[in-house]
C-alpha cells in the first residue's frame, strides 16, 4: 500500500501541482480500493467459519474462538471475557439457556456462574478455517469439476491453436479462388456471438450425441474467428521470400507450415493461447446449457449450481470461488505486462 | 524585441547531465543556428528556451526579463517542430487559427493574420485542406505559417528541414533565409547539418556534449576554428588533421614519418596540424609526398584521397580534372599561412 | 516483452511441432498426389469444418427454426408455423404497457436490456476514457496501474457475480460500511432499482480495464509534439481535450463503443449469477429470456427462443452497420475537407 501511494505522489520533475494531479491521485486510489478490495474481501471471508460469516457487522479478519480444556468436561469449552458487577474476568461457557449462560472459571471448574450474555464477549484469535478449502475436495465433486475444467481448457486451447494456425496459414500464404470470400465470412462472423445461435447449436450438438459431453462444450468454441483473424494478421508480416527459399530447399508445404511459419508466429500464438485459456476457463452460458449432469460440470457451472441451492453454504462457496479464481490470478501475476501489451496491440476481446 | 540571453543553463536527467552550463546571448533579429552532432544537447537547449522543459539550473532572459519560471505559452515564442506537429484533423486554416483562438483574439483579426501569412508563404490554395493531403514541403510551410500568425518575439525551429528530401531542403533553406530577412524577427534554428548552418546563419553556435564549443559567424568558424572539434566539424570535406611532434626548431615529424619544415613555427610539445583540403595544390617540389588511393572526379573539381608515409590519410580538393593514376606518388604543397595549429588540449595556437 | 512472448510461444509450439513431425511423411505423399490445391484444402479443412458445422450451419438453420413450433428438438419433428413465433413475440395490445403483450416477459427483457445498454455503455465508456486519460499521464508505476485496472477482466463472470453477491448481501460488507457511518442498510439485491443498478455496476467493474486499455493505446498513438504545440499556444487543458485528444481518439472510441454495445446487448453471465433475473423480472435481460424459454423453463419453446435470438442478432447487426457507417462517413468527411 505505502509503495502504491509513493507511486502516486511522485511526479514529473519541474511541474507544479494542479487539480489534474489531485484527480489522478484520487482516481487511482479509488481504483486500487474498488478493484482489489472485493477480491481481497472474498479471500478473507473464505477463511472464516460459518458462524463468523453470519455475524453482522462482519469483522475484517477471520477469527477462531479461543477454547480451553477444563477438568470435568469432555470437550474444549469456548472462552469469554465477562465484565459485570463482579469485575472483569475470563470464563469458559458450559451451556447457554436463553439469555443466560452457565460459565465456569477454568481455574475453579467446580463453581458454575450464571452470566447474562449481554455482559460477555468471546475471546478469539486470528485463525483460518482451512476446512472450507479441504472439504469441497473431500465431500463434494469439486475435484471432479476442476478436472473437467482443466480438460476443457487444455483440449480447447490445443485444438484452437492447431486448427486456427493452419487456417490462418492457408489464408495468408496462398492465393486461391474463394479466399476473399472465406476471409469476409470470418470477419463477418466476428460479430455473431454464441448467444444468437444457442438453439440450433444445441440441436446440432444433441444430434451428434454430445449433450452432457465435454466435447460438446469444446467443439463449438475452437473455431474462433478471432483466433484465425489474429494469426493471419501476424502471418502476413512474414516475408514470402522465406517460404520460397524453403521450397528451393525441397521443403514440403507441411514442413513450411510447422518448421518455418509456426515458430515465427510464436508471439501471436502465445497471445492466443493465453486468451484461449482464460476464455475457456471462464466460459459459462454454453457449458450451462450443454452440461446438465453433475459429473460433467465444469467449475463455473458447478459454482453456479452451489450458489443456486436453497440453503447456500457460503463458507464452502467462497472458498471454491477463490480456488476458481486462482489460475486466473496466477496468469495475471506472471503475464500481466504481456497481456496488457498484447491487448493494446491486437484488440482481442 | 527578441533579445534572448542564457546564463549558465544546466539540465540533468537524473545523474546524466545533458547541458553543462551554457552562456549565450542572441541579438534582436538575428538568425542563430545551433549545430552539433546528435546527442550534443542542441534540441534540449531549444526546449529550455521554448519553456517546454525546465532547466535544472541557470536563467533565461527574453528582452531583459527573467522567464525561467514562465510557462511556454507566456514567453511569446513560436516553435516549428521537426515533425511539424500539425493537427491532423484540422484544416490548414484551423491549424493556424487554433493558437490565436486561445487568446480570444477577434475573429476578423485572426482571419486577417492568416490571410497575410498565407500570402507570404504562398499557401492560399491549401487553406481548406488537411495536413494529410499536403506534400512535405507544403506541411513545412503550414508549420511555419502557424508560427508566423502568432507574431512571436522569436521563432524556434527544431530541425525543420530534416524530413524533406535533399532537393527540397536546399530550396526551403533559401526560403527560410529570405523569410527571416523579410520578417526581421529573431530565429533560432537547430540542425545537425553543418552546410545548413553555414548557409543560413548570421551566427552559429557549435555545441558538443552539452557545452558551447564556439560561437561566431559562419566564415569566422571556417577560417579561425577555436579548437579541433570545430575545425573537424565545419567544412566539407573535412579538414586534414595530422598529429605531429617538433624535432628541432621549425622542423616537425608527422605521425607516420613525414617530415615538415615550418620555419615560422616555434612550438614545444605535441601539436595537431589542420589543413583544409582546398588549400593543397599539386607541386613537384612540395613537402608532402603521398600515394593516390582514390580520385573522385566531380567535374569542376576533384577530390583526391591519398596516403602519406605510414598510411596517414590526406584529402585534397583540386580544381578541374587533373590526370592522376591510382597508386602513383604525387607531391603537394600548401601556403603555410593556411595551416591551423592546435595544441595537445585541442585548442587553437596563435601563429602570428 | 518480446523474449517472454517468444519463450511462451516456443513452449507451446514445441509439442505441436513434435506431432507435426509425425505427419510429415503422409502429408508429403498427399502433396505429391493432390498438389498445392490439396494442401490448401488440408490446411483449411479442420477449422472450416468446425466453423461450418458449429457456427455457420446453426446460423442458417436458426432462421428455419424460428418458423417452427413445438417442443421437439430436431427440425424434422417440428411444425412449420411461418412467422407465428415472431407474431407472438411482437404482439401487444398497448405498446406502452408491457403487461398487455402476449409475451410480456420478452418485452420486459427488451425494455430492461435497452435501458441497461444505454446506461451501462454510457457510463462504461466515460469511465474508461477518464481512466485511459489518467493512465496516459506521466505517473510512476504506470504498468502497475494499467495491469490493476485489467485484473477484473480476467476473472470469470461467475466469480465476479459471486464476489459481488457476497458484498451486496443483506449482511454483506457494503451494508456493514453503511451501518458503520450511521446509515440504514439497504437490501441491494432484493430492491428492483438497486438490483438493476448493481448489474450495471458489476459489469462495468468487470469490463472497464479492457476498454481503458484499448483507449490508452489510442491515446499513446497521438504524437506528443501535438500536445507540445498546443502548450506553446497556451491552450487550456479543457480545450486540448475537446479539440485535440477527443477528435484524434475518435476512431478508437468508435471501436470501443461498438464492442461494448455488442457485449451489453448480450449481457447474461454476471447478472444471472448476481440476481438470477430478479427481484421479479427487474434484471431479466434478453439472453436470459432466450436461455429460459429455450432451455431452462418447464415449457420449453425452442422456436420462440430462436425467433427472439434472431431479433437480437438483427439488433446486433444493425448496431454494427450503423457504427461502421458512422466511421466511414467520418473518414470521408476527413478526406473532403
């Protein structure tokens, strides 16, 4: 945080402060809070116990009740700080009846004291409910969802890279009849979103027997016009002489594609790969339609299903949300400069 | 109006000092050219004067007033940028009017000023066009026109001719000079081209590595360079520079082994002799013997590349078309008065 | 930047290359048999086949679909009804009152989406432009700030929806903050107006960085010396913005407006997870309507959903054409003057 403020306050040497600097300062400060605040709040909340989540107003940090083993009692007893006529002291709760709690002093386990619950506050330390994270793997299908999501993301990205780069190669390095038509077709469909063809697409997927199959999720997404378009634009910058030199060296067309053009297209392939991973990981509407059986759910569909339950178990839901976020956050941390440069350059959506 | 004085101007970007204390005074109505190799700080100096950048130290005065802390707009200067910086979405007329509208000048006066400038620069038919539809030379005129309409106390021109092709550059050079004499305003012109500097300037400021090497009229710079750098920088082709050591009084040994008898010189310690190629002439009894390596015959004159003893290079510009065989030995003579002498520190040595 | 890109690309290209090596011999034979034409077909086929089957073909049969009725999935089992589905969607007794429409849900969705599009795109573009202007200043750590605004763009819509559902919960952080400063808590997601505003707010939150980056690239393409020329002329900042920055940013701004309009019309994921279309139908948008009529509701009506999606597609195409026409006219005007 302090480093961020230092960023803000340093300015071009020699200029004076004016109102635009104050606007900048406020805007970036507010941005920092609004962008990272909610994500941070999610992470902090996901480490709280169910009891703590239902508190209002909520505490910032996750806490755990401090408890103590008292002679004569089987289970550890929660500790409270009690303040009343008899002074301030720390007692352990045995049981609670209405607004009155029966409490004992750990040092004197024999005597039960009756305390009004208005006069006490729980003793607690910062503590994390890691079980929010472990339980979904052990008790629910979360592991399965993750596997499905990884499968969809990997396969879709690999197929996207291969088929798109092949098509882009043909469309950028060969002259043939109908090439202009194909390119126009691709550019035109850049503007046609999936949500316009949901119904007929579903019937086609159903016709080829891919309902409730991960391939039914993968296939409609891999022929992205965006990918072909991006790769073609990049391949157009590769000089034609290189291909002719390779032909003089008896390279086949296929070798020209994968030994010469593909390696030179690496930067564009990397951009497409990153975006494909993020897109496919985040896909929601189409998987929601195609996948109706729990064992084939992807993470996004699974999360939505949990969130839609009548009695939402927020402690699990928040932890699962954080875990769904993790791969994307990793991508963000390691590749942020690359992505922001790539997006400014190519205008990918 | 239009006197500019710089006192000890310094500019540092972090630890890198770009300008190392520049003192300079520019007279009213003068056309001063800043010249120097790239990175010498000439553009930076111009930006200090313009107010687009602030110096780290020193003061700038315009007409006796300290303007160091004043914003660019309040200095009454106009700048012509290297890339012209014409607003691409505005017509030529709008480009010229834009700055005047900022000062809430009456519309009639704006129109009048633009009409005057357009007539002067012969760009009247272009007023409704946009910069994208103009040729390089036309854009150049518009950029100058945008400066003229503001009636500034001085014009600042940052390499304005460098984006033009060679032919156009020569004609624009002449036009700019003519424009200067017509307007009579102070102009500061930055260039890395010493020919441009020689042909245009009233006075030239030669800069190197953030320092002023010499300030003088073009011919003085050519005839009496203050130091080795100016000697080598001004004049084309460049001056012959031969390091030498005195042997006995009036006798010198050039690097490479050539002996030179110069009885009028009495110097101690190593020196460098400078001789313009134009001051060499063929003479069978001349003191310099050289082997011809290349002859560039230009018709009216010939540039002869040759080697003295020990491979030391010699360049001579000879009138007409002398018949010189490659690898033949020829001898040169020169007028000792034309010889420039520099000491070990590279400073000019007065030779009487 | 460059080396990182190359390394990444190489890592991805290497395994692909290995597989490609295996295909070398058979493909050489194929090339010998069919010549260059055969190879072009080979390169195009996989992508075009998938594209044709899963994008182009559905696009075409969607029109046929919208003229049929019934709950059967396959076209051959469906009854032809002509423009019946469109009539059902569009018929209203009184067009000022959506309740009198035959498909009042559709009209509610259309109305909601229209308001959403206008407000969301307007706010989004204004805020994105302001952010881009600020990121274009000489600030320390610009790449950090640039990346920061981009962070939410990478999050999945479901995650975005859940994060904000948690914050806007009745017992959530926002209400805690309100109570903290002495205000009454608000039931954000159960009050119609607030829920609607929330869907606008979170979609702006999620997409802002993307548009800000495109606009920033546009700002950085404006030559610096234009600003210096303006500075020499003493141009006030407001005039610099309106007369120099904005006109020169216009091409990028148009692109950004088209993209954000097209996306706003299709709004679904974030809003659906946040509110599920509620309370009531306050945040029911077109895509959700199509999804529910076509797939989720008990009385599925694929023909009706298909007709609605074609109407939406039509709007998208019109929007695109209008914007393309606008930018073309701008260009021509620029050349004439």
